[in-house]
């Protein structure tokens, strides 16, 4: 199982159950992710950039590390 570190920017939206993840974009590095998140923030309830480990075979993501957040976000860790 090969794993690679990726940088993602995730939007969040309101749902009846609270705040839920919306669309996801990749970024080339943490600085670019911060800029993308800041630019997207005015249009969303919340936006966050994370470093995640991605399983190349399944596409599953694990071990999110928050880089920056704007507004209301949900916990991606599931704890």
C-alpha cells in the first residue's frame, strides 16, 4: 500500500446535521493552499487546507493535518 502526502483545500457547507465537507481541490504546496483557501473563503461557510496521506491504490485519505482554516469547518478526523 503506497502512500503519498497531498495538500488539499476543502470547502464546507451547512446541512441539517451541521457543517459538512463540500468540494475538494488539490494544491501544489502549503503556501498555494493558504492562498486558495483565502480566495475561496468569502463564498463558503468554511474553507480549510490540510496535509493528508493518500493511499495511491484506493484513494483513501488519512491523518489530516490542518494548515489553515476560515469560517466554520467540520472535524475531518472523525474523532
